């Protein structure tokens, strides 16, 4: 009887790992895009982070643009949770309070790159990725639209002054959020961003 040494076993083909974890691989891609933006993220960095070669990435997620869209969806599913929760607050001021303070915590969380992936990617997106930039713009527009609708409701309920302009307030809050992202990516702490939120709340229109 012959025995087979373990070293004689055929090598495992390179590519997708035997125990492929799609969500874990996507999370690693998300972190690369978050750190470097769409254009700045190289396929070499993505394959290394995801522990997959290019053919396996293409088979599982599509090309780089499609992979980014998967990562963007995963990111918005995460951030959308605190946005939706904030929009359910009982007053417009509480909406702003909860939204911006939750953003301050998320933007400075050390478990992932600082700042907002959407804002950072849009700022670094050049002419070569027009479609990506337009998609990111749609995400930002949707957040502003949700805020405007919530402030319109608040005004109808008497929670905002009659002369307040919900569209302007929504654009203001969205601009503050985007500015907080830029500051976080430049090293601002959670406490510094929270101080900014306090100023915003002090200036919020009262009935």
C-alpha cells in the first residue's frame, strides 16, 4: 500500500479563497475606496486588501466601477441608519442635533478612515469618473431632499417660523455636514465637531 504525503497534494488554484466571504471582501474594498477615493484606489491595493486576484473580483463584483457601486451601497446602508433615525426626531431642532452629532461620531470613528466616503470621493473625482461623480451628487441631493421634506413638515406643524425657508435650511445643514467631513479628514476631533454642532443649534431659528 502506498501513502500520499500531504506535500504531494495539488496546489490550490489562485483566485477566490475556498471560504469566500463576500461581505468581508466588500468591506475591505469599501475601506480602500474610503481612504483613497475612486480614482486613487488602485487595483493592486484592492486585490491585496480583498485577498482576491482581478479575475475573481470581476467574477464576484464586476469591474472597478461596479465594485465601487457595491461599496457605496454598503456605505449608504450603514450611514442611512443614523440619518433615518434623526429624521424621526420630534422637532426640526432635534433632527439637526441628532443628525450632526451622530455624524460627528461617525466621521471621527477610528475603526475606519476619517470623514465621509461620499464627500471625500466626490472631492477627488476628476473628469475621468463623471458617472461616479454624478451618482455621488444624487446621494447628496437625496439627503438634502429628505431634510427639506422634514423641515417642511415641521413648518406645517408650527415647529419652524412661518418665514423660515425649508429648502435653505436643508442646504445649510447639508453644507455643515459636508464641511464637518472635510474637517474630520484633516484631523478634527469629535469634540471639535461637536462644538461646531452647538454653534449650529444656537443659531437655529426658533418659533
